[in-house]
């Protein structure tokens, strides 16, 4: 017997406690595994309030709990009963909303299937029996999400068979708890011998590590600006991981793009090369890893969803994964094919095993994401993981985008062209649905607005009723026996509409000023758009799932702006900036304030810009980028550009295909001919890409790419002015400067790089713009970067580079 005072307490929600042993079932909305979905919450509340009004014995959201002693553990299981009738024979009721009443009621009443929902309801019944020694009635109240119809499904509670399951489940829980306790102990041990992967850290790297360690000692969140070349990925990941391991925990490492996962994977490989047994797991987006044409996760459509949980358990797949050190899409796809299970779900299930989980921002910050699973801590482990946010300057735009969807009549109209492959019986109906969707959208157009965009009230009712029409149709469509093709037009239409209405419901619930809705007219109808100016309030809650938070990037200044809009409290946040580890003499950084890219002055500046680029580029043969504020600006400058002899000119196209991008990269890499690439700031060539060695020797940054002065931006400006007292800076200056600094940062990426960076616009010398610049760009004032004799200084620079002499700036 274990002394009760020495027992280890383990807290568990009923939904995690009451599951079949072993796991059985398929991936589907009502699988009963994982976090409850938000879908149907509204219906849930409506049913509860209606029942409470009709019946005075009805109580809802009744908290219940019970402690089970088993082995050395005390399992404290708690939950909330949806509805409880305090009648002579107590009735306990769980409410479930579904699109297919018949299917769910069949599953819940099938005695051969032990559905997790039934186990959960029986657990509530068992708690009641333990307390009162009377058997309650148990029933599900099922409500259709399609038409509001409902039905009740009663289930029995046989104490003897429940206790049989209970014994097996408690034994399993003890095994699981011991397993995860052991894992936590191994991690703590790992932390003791966890060494920095480089024998000789780079300049600044030691300080970076120390600053993060100090911040984590006091649980202080951090934003770090550090340039490329400092080794910041390893410099941030190392202390974050060491601290997490010391608590038996993990690191969740998020990036804005999948293409940036490789850098983090590389860092973990270096830790592994030093003998540490840390594992990395990279999560691939569902749309990319899914084996089917469309990720429709239900057993009727997808053979990998069918009996997924049963197959994973029977084949010991999670045990196989636990033995691997690097888990990525290849691993999950191979196992998925071999055992006919879903690779996406497998990676989510295995995420607890890895010390570093590398994934997209979505898994931490997206609303309604299935994805909150990533930070869950397994039973038997304490504390929370650490969160590392790579390229954190993207956080503001990525997260406001989550809440800023739009619906366009042009996009809807274009969908008609892909209806050809649909069976005839559906085609006509989809045409009509497209018509009514466009009509619903056009009805938002305010009277007498001409071609101007205008603010409108959120059009909730009409859009939600169209949503119901579309969902009804979708349900029938998916039920029909047809082969779903990639980019299925019905799925596209329904997803397009429902993403918008989900945001609309979110916004309608709030009277907050950070959202507004606008209508932009178009000859074929128009676009309705919700704009979120500020997602900081939604982000704040996301951080609470983590013990420590570190965001880093090469452009996070001014820190105050990034902290506030990222939902981090500037009062308690620690910030740090690190200088480039490379000598200043390796680069020539100039501002040309004689050039103006202001809208009103552009026309006369296009030829000057073109000529300046030409005259500077011919001083040294090599590859250069000219980064412009927009495609229009790029094209206008290119029209008056006189290509220097021997040079090739390439240009970035809007929506460039991957092959074309790779062609440019290969061309630069081969370096056969000096080349000028005309590209845009904030695009694929100016951020998140490296140009090692002599791939480029210079960048012209033509003006800070200020967003257009349209209704949306102006509304944002007034919101920021009111909320933060810095309207123009927040709406225009800082977002533009982040892009300009990123573009400038392409040139010097390694020890051996030499190159020029030319900032062309008089706004670059202004203090409000200079606030966003790295502090090692100038000593006191950006005017230090203005040259009296540009061509001579650039020539001298290249002469020094060619002769191997070092000059100081
Ligand atoms: S394979 Fe695709 S459709 Fe099937 S369950 Fe996985 S993600 Fe869903």
C-alpha cells in the first residue's frame, strides 16, 4: 500500500480519461479523441438555455470529479456534464451536434463499438453511482447542424462491465504515466550534458546564449534582433532547448514558411552530432502530406482515415516512431503507406516524443486550429514547452491575416470555369449557388459609392444563411458516390465561403475597434473584406501555453511596435539587438537622398533611378538586385533602364512559378554573366533566401515600400493613432522599413561576402525611418551614410576589396 500522502497526483479531463483500451476507431469529426471541436458550440448553448427554461429540474455545465487511487498515483478526473435533470431518477445528458444525425446515433447505440462518447457519459453515470449508489439514466441529445432536427439516444450503465474497463484503463494510465515520467527524467539528464554544438562560437553568439539564459531564469519573454551570420538559430535554440530539457520539457519552434524548417532541422542535427539524443520532428501541412486528392478526413472517403487509431495501436506505430531521431514528412509518409494510416495524424500523435517540434506559425497562432494540440503536455509530465518564433517580424502580418478574409465576386465567378467535370445533377445546382453567393455579396454594396471602397456593417445574417445553403449542398455532395478530384470546385466554394463566415462570426461577437468590414466595388460585383488591424489580443492567450517565449529576426525594430502588435507586454519584455559579426569594411552602405520615390515625384525619378543603378553597377561586374516598392515601379524603371554592356537583366514576375524562381537562382549561382535582377521588396527574392558567395555583390533598395494610401490603410492608421498614438508609423513606416531592411540584408550573409547596399530615397535619412535600421548601420545619424561622391566611394571600395586591403567606414 502506498501512503496516501506520498501519492503522485495526476489531473485528467474526462474526455482524455474515458477512451477505449486499446484505441479503436477512425479519424472523423466525432471520433471522440483529441480536443473537442468548437463546431456546434452555438447549438450546444441554445439547447441548454432552452431546456433550462422549459424544465426547472434541468442544470447545465455541472462540474463533477472523482479521485481514483491506483498504484502510486492518485488520478483526479474531472469534467462538466452538459445537462443534468434532478428528477427522482436522475438523468444525465450529453449534447452533440452533427451533420449526420442518423450516422452518429447508429455509432452511439452500436453495442459492438465502444465509442469514447459512450465511455465519457458512462463515466459521469459512474461518478453519480459512486456518490449516491443509484443508477442514473444516461442519454445523448443529438442535434442536426443541417436543419436543427434532434433525437435522443439512451445508453445503459452496467457497473460490472464499466469497472472491468476502468481497471484496464487505470493500468494503462499507470503505464503511460511511468513512461512519460521516465521520458522527462531522461530529458532532465540530457540537459546536464547538453553542449553548444560549436567549439568556437561566433562573435556575439555567446552573449546571445547568455542573454536568453538570463531571461529564461526569470521567465521573461524576449525579442531579439540579430543579423544573418551570427548563427542565431543555434544561438537561440540551444538555450531554449537546454532550459526546456532541464524541466523535462520540449521546444516548439515555429517559422512563417515551411522552407525555413531546414535551418532549424540543421541545428538539431548539430546537437545530435555532438552526441545528444534530442529528437526533432517536423510537421508538414495537411494539404502537403495528405495521400488523397483533398484532405477530407472521414472513413467513407479516405482509406487512411478508416480505422486509423485501431491500426496505429495494433501495429505499434508510435513505438516505432519513438525509436527514430529525425522525424519528418518522409518518415510519416513511409509509415502511412506501409500501414495504411494517415501521415498527418501520425505526426501530430508523435509530437510528444520529440524534444524539438518544428512547424508553421499556424500550429500555435491560427484561430480554430486543431492545432492547439502541439503544446499539450502528456500525462505524468509537468510544466509547459518553450516557444521559439523564427522570423518574428512576420508575426504581425501573418496573424492579422488570419482574421482578415475577403470574398470576391471575381473569384466566385472564376470558379464556374472548373465546374465542367462535375456530374450534371450537381453542376446546375452549383451554378445557382454561385449566383446566389454573388448576389449576397453584391447586396452589401452601399448606395451611391461609385468606384470607391467604403466601410460597411458586417453583413452577418445574409452570409450565414448562404453558408447554411452551401453546407447543406456540400453534405449531399459528399454523401454521393463520386470521386473527389484535386481542387474540387464544390469544396473550394464551400471552404472559401465558410472561412469568411467563420471570421464574420468572430468579428460580430465583438464590438472591438480592431476590426472593420469594407466593400470594394468591381465591374462584376465587388469584394467584401474584413480587416483586422491588430491581433495582439488573440495572440496574448497563445503565449500562455508556453513557459518561455523567444522571438527573433533580423528586423524587429522599433521593438515597441513589434512587441505591442505581437501581444507581448513591452513593460516586462526583454529586448536585445546584436550587431553583425562581420567587419563593417566588408560592405559599402550608402544612402542617396537626392532620389525621391514619393508618389507625386516618381515620374521624374524613374530615369534617375535607372541611371544611378546603371552607373554604380558598371563599377564592378557581378550580380546585383534592385528591389522596388512595387511591380509597377519596377516596370516603369525598367522601361528607362539602359542595360550596361555585358550585363543581363532579369525581372521578378507577379506569381512566379517555382521553376522560374529556380532558374533565376541557378543563373545567379553559375555567375556566367553579370546580372541585374529587378525584383520587389517583400517578395520571394528579398526575404528568407540566401545568396552565398558571389551570387550577389550588391543590392539597390529603391525607396521604403510604403503601403498604398487606400481606405483600408487609412482606417488602420486611425486605429493605430487612437490606440497607440502612432498612426502613420504603425500603418506605413514600420511595415515598409521591415521590407527595406530585409532586402538590404541579402548582401552580406557570410564571412567571405563583400558587397554594396544602396538605399535610394530621401526618407531613409529621416529619424522616423531610421528607427527601424540596425544600429550597426551608422553611429549617430543616418546622414553619415550620405556620400558627396558616390561613384568614387564605390570604386574605392571595390579597389580595396580587389586588392585585399581593409578600409574602415
Ligand atoms: S490521408 Fe488525407 S484525407 Fe486521409 S485522413 Fe489523412 S489528411 Fe485526411
